[in-house]
C-alpha cells in the first residue's frame, strides 16, 4: 500500500515525499506518508487521485480531513495515513520532527 500511494503521488508531482515507518512507536498507523503540493488545486488533485486509485485497488479511505481548505489533507487508510500539505503549513507543523523516532525513507 505504501509503495502504491508513493507512486501515485510521484505521478501527480508531489514534492518531498517522506515515508515514515512508525509501527514501533505508535498504534495510530504503521506508516505516515508526508508530502506537499504547490497550490490548493494541486493538493486536492493529489488527494483525489490517491483516494480514487486506492479505491480502484479495493482499499477504501477510512477517514478524510481538511479537504475543503486544502491546506493539510489527511487520508486515513488504516495502516497508512497520508498527509498532503501546502508547503507553508508543512513547515509550520513539521510532522517529520514530531515523528523523528520513526524510520524514514525518502522518495
């Protein structure tokens, strides 16, 4: 699931995709994927494409937040949570620092 989401994001030109393995430090999910887009339109397009392609693969989004403002969209697929930020908001919230005990892989 992680690889599929990362590939979809790459195809949609997501910026600075980070995959964080957090399964040893939280029960929230096994992986967080963090990336950012260049505009609210770009951010919505990425979230829409991930949700569509994952549903096509039989994996339904369990929860979605932030879609209307499109400054930080969260898509929860259970074991994988995707965070799609606007660049400014990504720097402000700095999830990578918050989850720095996780194992990072960069794309």
